[in-house]
């Protein structure tokens, strides 16, 4: 088994092919990205040194509409990873029925070692590098790991400077002041929370007091934790790069959120070294555990919300959660997937579980096109309707076609929709 994310995505497609109503020729076509641009990015850092970075933008498929997908800044970015993530965006937008294709971008860098000015220069240089292939009707980037509304503002500004006028619609996930939408920052976490609630309804289980472990407390993990906590679930463990905190009685999610927002690490939180205004009054002595231990906790739901490839053949036998909701992209390898299916562990696949982000990106893009803005309630209601609908359709596919697992159900729907678009459009010339 490989830990190459692209091979993993292809293997997921292969698992679904036997159940999907898709012409084999089109299926083979869907295994190849339309194009990938690699850019070299020399940047003069604040230290005076020049560092040469490497970045990518992969446009995987556009049969259903403009390319759509985030940009990540991370030391482990590779071309293959970006291509896998672009493929997953294609299946995600198809599954939740947005009029988009799929794309992804990435820059190999360690953002923690860069100043704000360095990050601005790197972002602008990257935007210049991919400028000819993006645009409001062509390819619309958004935030992903280590990128945020400020990154999107720099991208939007750089693109707009070349165009000669403001083009907010070229990226989504912008600050509110320049065409962002209310609800986008927490959208992915909100979607994760909504599908977890739906899963419990489907399984006829009570979410209140269900125990939940969340690997990762970044934008997605922290918002999912907060919303699940509000929904009555018991978040007992979470983590970041420094380590994990575990309290079988439940973590004080609000206090941990305030601590992390003020720049604190989970490790410091466990040690009682609280940052900012965090007040751990309700806190009852969390244990420090490792990220690996968090994955094997005896909980009702495990939510991987960090990087890909964390649930593998090596640790799957040790996992004790009865359900997994994939907030990260590609957290489960195909070998682990097969073992989980055999054990009847329900896995809500990434392309459904984390689709809240791109759904609200779409709502932002639509508002930009209309030059009109919606209130938060409208955005959240539309998010809930769309992700709920995709959840119901996935369950219907799973039940009526008697499919092995929810990922296969989601993939068959996504592949059939994308293939249909290819079929109608035909081959050029
Ligand atoms: N990066 C997010 C994802 O993986 C959001 C993409 C977007 O909003 O375009 O789904």
C-alpha cells in the first residue's frame, strides 16, 4: 500500500467504479488532471535573504463549471498531493452539486518561519505566477491549510492590480470588508457538525453526551468542536502539532478556543499555561496524550481534522471509535477503509463531511456576482439545506444500491454526475 495521496484517490475511484454507472472511457479520463502549473517563486525575505519557493496550481476537471479549490502553505506540499486534493475538490463539488469543477494550489513553505511581510510577498508572487490561469469564471482559489482571509485579500489585490479594477470574485474566503460573506470562516466546521448530527439521526443514536475526539484544532477542528459542544456532544480530546489533550469528562472547548486564538498551544493548555483571556474555570485536569493515542481513544466519533493519511493499515486495528467523520481531506487510506467497512464503522467521507467550506465559498461567489450581500442567517440556512441534501442523497444511494460504505455511495454519485457532464459536452474537437 502506498502513502501517495494521489494513488489513494485513484484507489478510492477504483473501489467505486464497479457500482457507478459510468462509461469506462470517461472513467479513465477522470483519473487525469486537466493541467498542473508549477511555479518558481523567488522572494526577498524581511531578513534581506532571497529564498526560492516552489508552488503549484492543479486544475483537475472543469466539465461541471469553473475550477474551484483552496491554496495551502505547508512544508509537505508536493505536486502529487496538490493533484490529489484537486481531484477530491472535483468529487466534492459534484457531490454537493455546486456548478464547479475542482482545483487546488499549494506552496512548499513553513509559514511559522515567515514574517507577515514575507507571507504577503510570497502570496503576491504566487498569485502573479498563477494569474494567467485563474479568474472569476475560470478558477477561483480559497483558503486551505495555513491560509486565511488575509491571504485571500492579498491574492485578490494582486489579481485586481493587474486587471486595473477590483475583482472580488476571483477568490473566496475574503475578509467581509472586501466582499467576503458572513459565515465563511466557520463554514467547514459548521458542515462537519451538521453531518455528524445527521449521522446520529440516521443511526438512531443520541448525540447528546456522545464522546468525540477531534484530531486538529485549526480553523476546521476548533469550529467543529465548538458547534458540536453547543449541539450537546461531549468533546473529550483534541490536539495540535504540540500534542493532544484528553479529559474523559469533556474539554472546556470555549476556554481552549480562547487560548488557541491568543496563539497558545494545546500542550500549554494542558500544562495550565493559559494565553489571552482564556479562563479554565470549568476545567478538570486534562491528560497530555499524543496525536497517535488520540486516534485510538474509545469514543463514539473520531474526527480527523488535520492532514491526510493518518488512518492507515498500521493503526486501523487499534481504532475504537464507532464512527469517523472526515473533516480533513484524505485522512483514511484505502487499506484502512476496507478494514473499517468490514468492521461496520461508519465513515462520513471527506468529500461530504468537509464540503461546508466550498458550499459557503460558492455562496460568497454568488453574492459577489450579484453585487449583493446576504445576512448570516441566510448563508447558514442555505449551507444547512445544501449539505443536508447531499447527506440524504448519499444515504439514499447507500441504502437503495446496497453499497459497501458511505464513501462508495458518495463517489458513485460524484463520478456519475461528472461523467454525465462529460458525456453531454462530448469530446473536443
Ligand atoms: N480548501 C477547502 C476545501 O478543501 C475549501 C475550498 C473552497 O472553498 O474553494 O474544501
